[in-house]
């Protein structure tokens, strides 16, 4: 089955530790995204990538880092610099971005990160 | 930067009643998309609107894009328990790859 796989689904982290969330897609999509979801604030874009070896900061990139070494993979690292990392993280992909008429975004199941 | 607001933030309706959520952008949009997120789930694409004044229907759901392409609405007729969830609009500016999501409207149904 084609889709987006995020892991782990639940993750606990101690303050001061970095943690990496995995995102893999087998949809052959060029564009991939990371969103953060907090109650009452909708989805906020952290980073996005339109092509392998290239990525851009979204609206809330501080304290996060990403890499795009392979088309199908877009891992997100939540660093100790992120002041309030507890949230629901959603990885997503689309055929491509920059198209005037847009592309449908497909989301993974999400990862719950809790800092303890 | 671009802002996309939705109202109301929460809506409780009796089963069978209608429901409407409104989406407003601070800038003119090239297109707008709507997504539904079930409780505990992830957002799922519903529809995309591109043309000024466009209206699209999916069974009991009616989507509308404003004439100025700065606002949109989703109307559900005769709600059912399966309609429970959070509805997000997402807008894209011309020449901008980023899709900005609205704040969402959480719909709960009272049986």
C-alpha cells in the first residue's frame, strides 16, 4: 500500500535531549513537509522540502532541523533548543509544490512527542 | 505574513442540524483546500477550490470560494455523527509554495 509512515507514534523525551522523528513515503512525491499541531492553533509549518538535498524553513523552524538525503525520507530532529516541544507532529507529502493550482497534501498518522 | 483564520473555533450541534465554518485570509489566495481530521486521526483532503465564486458539492457538504478569493465556507446539511471532527481550510498565495492552514473548527454532534 502507498502512503506515509511516521515513527514512533508516541515518544517521551527528557529535557535537554534531541530526538528524531522518522517520516518515509512511497508515493514517489517530490515535496515533503513537517507540521506541528497544538490545541486551538491548527497546523503550523516547520520545514518543507521540494526536492532532494533542498529544504526551506517554515513558519516555526527555530529549534528544529531536517535533512532530505533521499526522496522518500524526511526526518525531523527536535533539538534541545526548542523551548516547548510537546506537541503532535505531522509529516506530509505532495506530488510537487509551486504549482499555481496546488497539490493535495497527504498526511502521515502523526507522532506524539512529550517532554518529561 | 499570510494569516488564515477560521470561525467558529468550536461548534456543538444536534444531530440533524446544519453546520457552517468560515475561513478568512489576510491575502488573496490562488486556491483553497479543505481537510477533515477525525478525533485522534490525521487530516484528510476533502476538496480544492480554484475559481472566484466557485461552489462545489460533495453529498451533504457544500464548499464555496468567495468572489474576492479571500474567504471560503464549508456547509454541512443535516449533520450526522460521522461528521464529527476538526475541519481545516488551507490557502495558497499566488507564487508561494507554502500552504497555510487555518485554525480549524472542531465540530461535535449531540445525538
